[in-house]
C-alpha cells in the first residue's frame, strides 16, 4: 500500500482555494501511483478557523465544495482516495454542533472515516467552543491488491496521551490504548500542530510511544504555514513499529512525499535544523504568510540602530525580499551618532530602502504648544513617551499612505515589564519578536552573524560576505535613547537576570517563594511582578505576536487587567 503525505499550507476560511490545493496534490499522487493521499487536520478550512466555524453559510458551502472536489478527483484521477479535514455538522439541538472530522473522498463520493476524540483547551486551543468529542476510535478498512489493510486514524491531540512526555496529565480517554484492541496495521495522525520551542522533539516522543505500544508504523502529517500569530512548521514524518524515524519531510515549507508501507529502511534526509535556525525560519514564515494572507506586499520598520529593529529588519528581508522592505530612522536629540550610522549601515548591508526623518522639530512643537496653551511642561517619562508616539504616528502615516505592513519591533522582555509605549513603538500590524526575550534576541543575532548561518542566509538570498546585524549593534549596551545617556539597566536588572525571572513567572508559573528558592532577591521579584501587572492593559492593545514559546503574551495569555495580587 502506498501513501502520499501532503504537507500543505491552507488559507483559513478559503474553502474553495484550499479545495484546489488538495486537488493539486492528486496529480502528484497519480504520478506516484499512491493509493491514499493524507492531508492535515481541517485541511479544507485551515487551522484554526475559530469563529468562522460558527458561520452557517460557510458550513453549507463546505458540503457543496466537498461534493465537487470528490467529483473532480474521480474525473481526473479515477480510483484515487484522499483524506480531507472538515467540520462535520451534527443534526441535533445541542451545541456545539460540529465534529472535527476526516472525510475520505473516493469514486466521486465522500464519507466520514474519523472524528477527533480529545479536544484541547490549553494555550491557544479552544476546541470545545466549536466541536463535540467523539466517543469511539476510528479504523478504516481498505482493500489494496487483494490484501485488507486496517488503518487507525487519530487527529492531532488524540496522540498526546502520555503524561510523562507532554506533561499535562492524564486524559479521561486514551485513543491509543483503545486502538490496541482493533489490531490495526498502521496508525495515521493528521495534525495542525503549531511550532513552539522543542515541539518537534515532543511530537516525535509521543508518536514513538504510540508506534511502539501498537507495534505498527505511524504516519504523522502536519500543516505548515502561519495563520495570524500561529506558525505551523510541517516536519511531517513516518516511524517504524519500533518508533524509529523512517522518513522526515521539510520544515517550514510545503512538501509532498510518497511512501510504501513495505519500505522500512530509514531514508536519508537533509532537514536537520538547530533550534536557533528553526526560530529564524519560524519567524520568516510568520512574517511572509501574515503579509501574503492579509494582502500586503511591502513592510515598514522603524529602524533605530538597536538590536531589536535590526533583527526584525533581517527577518522581514528574508521573508519578503529586500526591495519590499522600507525602513525609517527617526533620530531625536538623544539619539547617539553611532545609532544613526548603525541604522544606515544595516540598511546598506540588507540592501533595503532607507530614509531618515529627524523628529527634533516635532518635539519642540509639542513642548511649545503645551507650555503656551496650558502651561504644561512635559516631565521625564512623558517626554520620552511623546518621542515614541511621534515616531509611531509617522510610521502609521507612511504605512497608511503606501499600504505597507508596519512591523512592531518590541521584544518579550519589554512587553512583559511594560517598557514600551502605547501608540508609539507598540504600533503595527504584527509583533515579530514579541515572544523572544532580549537574551534570545542577542543569541539569534549572534547566530545570524556566524558561519553557522551561512547556508540559511544563502537560502534567503541574504549576503553571506558580510555580517548582517553587525558587531556595533550586537555589542552595544541596550538603550531606548529617549533621555541623556540612558541605559536599560538604569531601571532594570541585566537582561540575563530579568529574563530568567520573567521565564519563571510567565512560562513556569512560579510564585514568589519558588523564585526566592531559585536565588533571586525578594524585592527584585516583587518589582518585576508589579511591572508585569501594571503593563497588562498595554498588552491587551498590542498587535498579534508571533508565538514561539509555550506561553506567549498574546492570545494564549489570559490575565485580567483589573486584578489585585
């Protein structure tokens, strides 16, 4: 029996377009004589479709599109069979009234062959809002060349049932245990599993456990592409019955790959990436897909000469091409000469469009207007925020006029403690590095300027003969340059300490006592907790943040604003 793994990039809600994408995979399947094409979870919708699933007209259109897709496949490719992820309506009076299902299209018709059992409601997932859980495991019996194959089907979370690996505790149901009684010949998992740090390692472990427990090969097919803040890395794979990898598909790229169930010898693959390079790939894909799926061809960045805007510029250039990146330097009276020259030099190295708009005269106009009209003299923090808001206004004006996607350049450390300005540097349509702590920003920039990144830079058409970020930017002390001789460490601990405490609070959910046991001083911990709390109202107004960690400060951070703790 031969399978075709179709690792595709659907557009959320584009049912007709996604059907065409699925149909295109059929030609590859036909040329490789595949018996069954496997597409990811909810492949007809794109994942996550969220409240689009509540639109009755889309549900109705889905069935019409599915009918036509089945006819088109049969007309062009005959006996070919394709699995498609759909939202199956349940005809009763209860809510939610949908299953997260897999339809099998063959011979001009379609039928439901599997429904999702375990519905995740953690991090970004909220599937119980839309779907009902199936009770029974799913097995497809298929006759190929006078032999009967029993194929067990699971959908994404149905595989994540080992608490010793994924760490969230025991589910009430365990589809893997239930499939043991069904004596399947192979296990298939169709997923839309977003990228986070070390996610591929976890997927491999839970899949290996399932393959070994059932003593059958396992096919894992994952969605790729970015949808809003979520990045899907692909990395589909096949394991043998001992849990060892036979085949690996590409990372962060669409891929089609055929596999015969008789092939058990591991195949060589060239897709082994380091974690640091995967972070870069993820962010590039995040920016590229967000821009393309939202209809933007160009991006705009406020380029300060600091490391954050430098990294965002490099990512954006890799994503959209140097000709489509527009950067603006907006120096004030406090901007150092080296920051101004560093910004210009970075733009030259990246070969991106660059302009400079000094804001000193605008600052003076604000100061004079306030003093002359209401005798109001701007204090230190107000003065700093006005500078940021002037820059934000200029950037939004340029973005509006030229139809650029404005990219926000703030990092996770700043967003956590509120060292960012509403309607200023927080302006933008997408926060590119808002889930990267400052220490990781430095690590990623150091990697970009190292020999280890040469092949990656080549693949994105970035210059390999010079440093991209540059030593001046990588080694200067962090500063917002909104006041005289200002440094971040004037009011914050060194980022190596700050980020460690932030990670403990945000990702690891540690309390005061646990952080004290880790060796941090009580006064410092309380200060950081207070800063996080006070900045909550800002984060609620931040642009979408590309998610990289298990706990970003975006849609999966659900802390109230008005609280006391």
